[in-house]
C-alpha cells in the first residue's frame, strides 16, 4: 500500500550553520563537511554526488557519479567522453553538483564551468583502477543502445584475451574538472527553517551571504 506522501514528515534537528562560523574559503568549508561525512561511517559512499548537465537541446540530465579528488582548482571525476554527460559537456561546458548526506541532514550545491583533465592525469587515474574496471571502460559504449547483454560479455572476453594485463586507456575516456563559481551549504533545521549559506565568486573573491530557507 502506498502511503499518503503528503503526510510523510521528517524534522531536522542535528546541527545548525551560522554565517559567522563558516570558513572564508568554500573549498575549506567543503573539506570540513566532507571529512565529517567520511568519518561518520554512516554512508555507503559519501563521495557520490548528483551531476546535472545540459546540452544544446536545453534538456537537463542528472546522474550519480563519484568524486575522485578535489582541491582549490576544482572537483574531479572520470567518465566516458562519448556518454550522454560527455556529449552534454562538449556542447555546454557547465554543470551543477549536488552532495546529499541525509544522515547528517546536509547538502552542498556546487555550480561551475567544466574542462577535461590532461591526458597524463587521466592515464594516471585509469592505471590505478582495478583490472576489471579498466577492461569494462574499454568495452562499454556508454549511453549507446545495447541489443543484448551477451554482446557486452563477448566483448569483455575478447578484450581480456587481447589485454591480459595493463589495458590502455581509451581515448574517449578520462577526467573532468568542475571549477566552481558558486557553492551553497544547506543544513536542515526544525520547522523547515533551514540554514543556507551561499558563496559567490566575484572578481576572484568569494562573497558569503545567508539565504532565506
């Protein structure tokens, strides 16, 4: 029996967020929250985030991907450049990221421009992956129609025979860097009076403001 969705309620009471307490750098603020999410051991994968892209057709598309590194230059993830998200980013090199750590009643929204990582960076990460993951990346024409799973399994068998070790990174597979222009840190609060702190990049400086819930 499906519940009456309008009657589902969840109060947010664990933490609060005040503008006077946040770090002047959104990257450092993110690092603080990310470390809490990692150390809390409450999540299957706290590196997971929703990546939203939009191509020339102006139709937004979202999917979960995994964060592989970040620093003050941006946030890095890896994928097939020929996938739907890769095609979107080729047409419109901008994206939005959303981390949601429900057990901490927190989310972080990040928007910015996107650029490919260097071939060296992509090679280094690809070669660090498990063998099966590397073979899978070569075999998959990500986002393209697959007539039968048997076709993919046969392709995997062929590739394992061709590359029994050290398979090379495909040219259409690699990394992206999201260079932020805005961050929003959201902390759930009672009565839906959530704490929202926004960082906006203005002339190379981060401006910080509190938003209405």
